[in-house]
C-alpha cells in the first residue's frame, strides 16, 4: 500500500514545516456489540500551523472508507485526496483546521481498536494499542512522535459501558434511552501535549476497582491521583486488584522521591485487556496490560514479580517517554532502556517484597539481550531507524535489556545521585517536548562532571557483546603468579567489573573469599593485587553483575562448576554462573548434554524460582535444538525422569513443586510419565500438595495431545468445562500440537489461508504446529513457507506477519538443507522488505547456531 511505511526522512520534512495545536477526535463505537459491524465512525479535527503557506502535506490514516475531508472550509474529494494510507492536502495556510470523517475498522490483531467478545457471557470489550504507528487505524494523525499535541476525545458507546481515555472525563450524556439501553457519550478533558502513539481508549463493561493516592509536595500542595484497575467481568473473581494497586502506590512514592517532578497526567488507570500483543503499554493516564497478568490459577512468585516489574516499568514511562519523548524512533532507548532499568531498580527502591529483582534481571533480561546482540542484525542501542517497519522490529533485547544493562553501568560510573539529578533536570528542561541522545548526555555531564561522549560512543553507538575470560597462572605451590582478564569482541570496551574468588567453607558451600574491583580495558588486563594469593576453586568475573558482557571460565573454575555449581551460596553469583554456562552451550563451547547434566544435578537445589524456570526452558531447548540428534531421545527421557524425581521431592504446595509439575508436562514422553499425567487429570493419581487447577490441567492435556494420546472428545470436554478465552486458546494449541498430518495441515491453513483469526488464536495455532518433536511432520512445510514470505508480509498486518515469519520458520529442522533453503531465499530476494529480511536472517542465524552446538555435542 503506498505510503503505509512512513520514513524518517518524510517525518523530518513534515516536522520542519508543521506544528500541531490540538486534535479533537470523536469516535462512535455503538456498533461494537453487533458482530456483523466491521467499522466505527471516526471524526478528526486537527488544528495545525504551517511555516510555508501554500505548501502541501499529508496525514496518516488506515481506514476502509473516508466520507469527507474539509480543509479550512474547503471540501476535498476523498477519491483523489485519500490513497488508502494517507490523506493528501495542499494549499495550506499559516493556520489550518482540517476535519476528516472516516469509517475505521475494528481490529482482531491487537492493532488499532481491538474488539473482543467474551465467550463466557457474550460481552464485548474494546481497547486501543498504537505503538509505534497504529493510531492511524482509529483517527487521522500526523503519525510521528515529535508532532505532539493536546488531544480531546469524545466517545459514544453503548449506555451500559464505561469508557476511559488518557484524561478524566468531563461529562457523560445519555442518548437514545436510559442508562440501561441506548447510548452514552463520554466527553474527556484535553490531554497534555502527547504523541499520537500514546493516546488510548478503553471501552466496555469492565469490572473496576478504585483507589486513591495522595502526596504532599515540596511546595506544600497536595497531589491527588485517582487510581483504578480494571479487567473483564468474567475475570473479576481472579482479579487481585489490591495487590496491583498496592504496588502502584509504592511505585508512585518511589518515582516522586527520585524524579522530583509530580506525576503530570492527572489520573492513573490500569486496564488488563484481552488478546494483547505485548506485555503492557504506557499510555499516560490509561496504561494497558495483557490480561494474562490476571492469574486464573496458581502461579509461582516469579509471575507476581514479573507483573510488579511491568507495573513499575510502565510507570517509569510516565516520565521517560510520555513527559519527555524521543524525537524519532532512533532514540527509542531513551524511553525503553530507562523503563526496563527502572522496573528492576524500582522493585528494590520502592521496597516491594521482590528483593531478588537484580537476580531476575541478570538471569533473564540479560539473556534476551545477549541473544539479540549476537545476531548478524544486531544494532547499537541508539539505532538507525529508517522507517516504521524498522521501528517495529527494534522493540527488542538491545533496546530494552542491553540498554538497561548499560544504564546500570552508567549509574555506577556517574554515581546514582548524579544520575537521578540529571533525570530531574532532564524532565524539567524538556517537559512535554522531544529529545535526542545529546540532550540527555549534556545534562548528565553537568551533574556528574564526567565527559560521557567516549562512554556513549563505546556503549550506545556500537553493537555486539564482549566476552571476558580469566587467565590464571600459578606456581608449584598453587599460588597465583598472574591473574589477567582477556576481552574479545568486534569492539573492545571499557568495563568496570568485580572479580570474585571463591572457595569452599566448612559446610562445603562455595563462598566468596575475595572481591577485587577493577577496570578492564583492551584485550588483556592484569589484575593487580591477585598475585601471591592461593589459587581459588572458582574465579567469577563480573561478580555483582556490574557490566554487560558474557563471562567465561578458566578450566579449573569450570571443573568446580561441574561438581558444585549449586553450592554457590550467593543467589546472584549463582545466577551469573548459570547464565554463563548457558551462553557456553549456545556458543557451541560446552556440549548440550553437559549443560543438561548440570541442570539435572543442581536445579533441584536452586532456591530462586525464576532462575529455576529459566533452567527448565533452557534445558528443553538444549535437548530439542543443541544436542546431537542421536542423543535427543535419551536427553528427553533424562529430563522427564529428572522432572518426575524433583516433583516428588518438592515441598508440597510450593512454587517449586508447581514448576516441576509444569516441566514434567513439557518433557513427558514415556509411558510412565504420560501415565502419571493422565492419572493427575483423571484424579486417579495424586501428588501431595499439588493442586491440579485449570491452567495446569491444560498443560497436562497439551502433553497428552503432543504425544497423540488426547482424543477429540476429551479435548472438547475440557473446553466445555473451561469455555473462556483462555480455554479457547489452550484448546486451539492442543489441537495443533497433535502429531498427525491432519492436525498440522489444519493449523497451517487456519493461519495462512485466512486472516479471520484473532491474534491470540494465530499464536496458539503456530505454537502447536511447531512442536520440535514433530519435525518429521512439519518438514514438508519448509518450501511453502519460503514461497509465501513476501505475500504474507504484503497482505497481513505487521503484527500477524511477524508471527508467521518467526513462528513457521523451520527452526526444528536443524540440518544443512534447511540452512541452504534459508540462504537461497535471502540470496534470491535482495529487494524484499528490510524488516522481513531481518526476521528471516535472525531465524537463519538461530539455525546455524544450533548446528554448531550439535557439532560440539557430537565431538
């Protein structure tokens, strides 16, 4: 579609001549409960100035139909002014008013205005999601972050509904009936100046919990913030709003203390919405979250920590991103890296109960960053974003987790007080404006007294991850003669690290006996002060996780880990060791079966539940992708045996017991394991303390379905017992996971041959189709996959197209022929969309990595 992919150059040209004074947007969604209604009425009036009277410009709009366009009282013909993606206007005045009336489409992909019908009670729910550029699916916009403006929304909806937007509502008018029938119109106050992608509307018969936050400010006034949290009515019995709002209040206290800038958006609503594509979105005053954060069944404490982290992440955005916004998507890190860092920092600083936040960050968030940073498509934290498709793909492990890791280093380098004083000045200086990298660095240089340009060049403007390896030489008496740190990577960077020396104590635990902090520069850095010390059992680089790097081990330290990784007493140090041996496995430097052996030996004594769940995921990946194919069956059996053993040994009712039960469901394959799975479902088998609730039941049914031991009738009966949105997703996943040609064909066809499925069911079909153990069944789809890539990319929304490209790539077919097919497509399609090529190249790189790891495992 012409003009659908806005370029940076186009955005810069438009911003050079325009300034937007305000939008008035009127939406009529009274048709939403009618399943036959595909569209809603959208009327946008935008007031803007032009520095070049007589010039032309365009607005962004994706709508099935445009009814009218009026510029400064002059009617324009939609047939010629609208090309399907842009509304072209010419003859601009110095001051302009443009009104566009359109029929916009309800979405089933989570982009624009998403419509969902609850299968439990038939109620209809709406919510918007725009980032980076889908506001144009709901109203006509200048869809770029630097053309900020106040927005005034008016929404007409069914009378029984409530409606929320970024600002408080000023009036609600009943029309065509009373509150129980007809419609009501909600008129909202104007917002502060914000970017188009941050606007929001949530509408429907949501269940709402309300609270209030008060804070006395330094000037003696009191800040009052109305709070609310909402979810679908059918989820209300599971909604722990008190916990959610409790974390919210702790976060507001913390950010006010640290940022010294009052929350600027009036109210604070948090909506947990269905079929959401991401974790959450920082719409000022109206944050949206995926409703999977409303836990229908028992979850481990790691899930509660993750939710609290996301709550604080989105709250940090109210300042980093909403109050002060990047000028263009090149500086996406100015919001996402900061929010990712503040999510973990805030869990500790706000005195929540999640005291292991930095362990989770080191073990999980940084694993995401390390993986992304080793792709051939890696990019600097400050990226080169040519267009909106580039922007969509850069919501990745670099922008989030690597950026957050680097900010953690910056806080240590510049000092926490200098860092937060810089943030305070940044907010005051650029409030409601747009910034670039230099704007922040200039302020941080003021507050820290340091020249940060070299630091920024090394860490923000280069790509790739360094590896640090200890080199230890000893004398005949076992004393260190020299300890050095070797650094490799395409770009050698300065690292401030702590080096831990570990030995066993009287109880046999591995404890740190010495901590040496040093600066690592260049390819080889000698550790002063280490010479003459007894050789320790373990040298752990980057202890305390001060820098962003992969760590390696000398041979003696690696042998210590093989026999005693679980004996490391400190939780963070142990998590760093687990992360390091996983990176060795991914890099083809440690056989996959050795990593599996470590998990089987030590995971049972891992106290941190989040780390344990990571180990489960990684061990399964090691067997499925990185192990010698000839050993896969044995490796899978070992994992299932280990899961069963630890499940039986776990404390009844504990998080660890639940985690091992889920891992058993993921690995079950033999008669003994599957027999227990069926017994747990039927109630004929029981494990003391284990509650087989609805979510666990679906996990167990998935194990049986993937093994070909769940009948159509049994799965249908389970759906009948759980006729919910979550149940429908799980049922679809189970159907697609069955090991039959018919099941795979149906899942493929459901996604490829129709665009009618909602995003959640697209995801469920792909997940079931791509069971690694079914690689023989899915092999025949590799050739059609490569043939369809460009058509799917052109015809589907980018959200669905991305799911297709990543999910149906033949990742489980780890052989040279699949690699050759990927290379042939890349070589034969040099003109394909850059974002599409990037996704294929990343999947191709994962495949090549798996082949290297398998070669290591065979050696």
